[in-house]
C-alpha cells in the first residue's frame, strides 16, 4: 500500500508539528494531519462520512433493521448540509422470504444549471447494504458507504461551482435487494425522461490494490469515450475503461448496480467502481480496510469526469 509508504515521512512531520504546536499552544489536529487532503472537497469530512455510515451502529443499513432509520436520517441530513433540499421518494420493497412488506426510501435533490437548466445529469449511489446475517454485521464500507459519502462531497463541490446543466443527486435504497430503489426512480422520474442526458453511478470506489478505478459504459455509450480518455490523462488514479461488453458474462458490470436501471430505459450511463476484493459482501468490508489516499483521488477523478460531461454539448 502506497499510503503506508508515505506514513513514516508524515509521522515525522506530525511529531514535529505537534511539538511545535504544543509549544505555541495551538492546533490539535494530529489525526487530520496524516489524512489525504483535496483541493476540491473536504477529504476529512468524506472519510468521516464513510466511517459513520459503516459503523456497527448502522447495523449494515438494511430496511429490515431498526437502525436503518438512523442511516436514513444521516443521509438526509448530509445531503441537506451539502446544499440540497432532498425530497423522499417512498416505495415498497418486495420480500423474497416473507409476506412483510418493507418500506424503501430514495433521497433526491437538485442543483440548478447555469446555462442549460432544462437538461439533467443524474448522479447516484446506493446507501443500503445487506444488514446482519447469522449475528454478524455487514458494514459495507466500500459497498457502498464510499459512493454515498462521495455523493455528499460532489454535491457540495457543485454547489460552489455551479454546473452548466442541472444536476439531480439520488441516494438509492434497496440496491442490494435487486436495484429496487433505482428501478422505482426511473419509473417515477421527477423530470421528463428526454431531459436526462446521463446517469453517473458510483458503487464501491474506495479501495484497489492496483490503484485502478473503472469507468464502465463506453461500450453502450461510445460518444463518452473521448471525454473519459481526456480525464484519464490527468487522473491521480489509474482510470480504466471496460467491464461493459456483454460478451464478458459475469465480468460485464452493466446491470450489476443501479446504472442497470437507467440502461434499461435507454438513458446513457457511466458507472464508476473497483473490481471485487476479498472483503466484498463479507462482514470485513469495514472502514479500516478502505484506502483513504486512493479513495480521495477516486472521488476527485469522478468530479473531473462530471465536470467534463457537464461541458459537453449533448
Ligand atoms: Zn453496491
């Protein structure tokens, strides 16, 4: 892990910094000092959001757990603090095993565009995970507290840097139960379908041992390829294109997260995510196992891509 390599140098600087600040009696940010920083958003806040959403307290963010109320309240509050006025989109989650019908809630907010306000880019991430199984809590830090926290960071970025097109931000529920929240969203769009130019979906973006982040969807949407190739050149992560050819079978990710619901409605999409890791859908998908440096650079790369898409004349 590259992050650990830098750690010793940083540690020396921190010890020195703390000694100095102790002498002059200011500063108390030892933890923050060793974290990655970003010029685009508050990286420390981003990491805090992942940590909170993936804490045992949230019981794996599943509609069948009482703590889901807590998770939903947190998502709603953070969207509001990011400058949105989220509305709740409620729907029923059909159960495979019982007759009890659970309620799902998507949170949806907007930022108005400066030049082409009547055209939309929809930025999405699912906030639910798989809950508690056999007494073990599945915290879902990478899947998908990482994408949810990124949604807050990206909303606050565009609140400060007004886009040309209007943006819709949606935090989806019940992805893990079969893309239920996003299916409901595309069947009950808050704007005309024709006015939606693109869906940008994020699901699992906080760790990869090779430093690779995938952008999936240029197979179906080749017109977006040159944009991503330009972003690729400046990206601080290894941005790769692929996992979208139906010939790949299980390795075709097109319908494996919420972008699939948009694709089914013929709405262009780009999905950002990493390849599966050893903690995927295991109780060990914990905050301690995400890679802060990679994660922060991945979110910066997604913002750069969103900016580039926003500048397109669709
Ligand atoms: Zn996921």
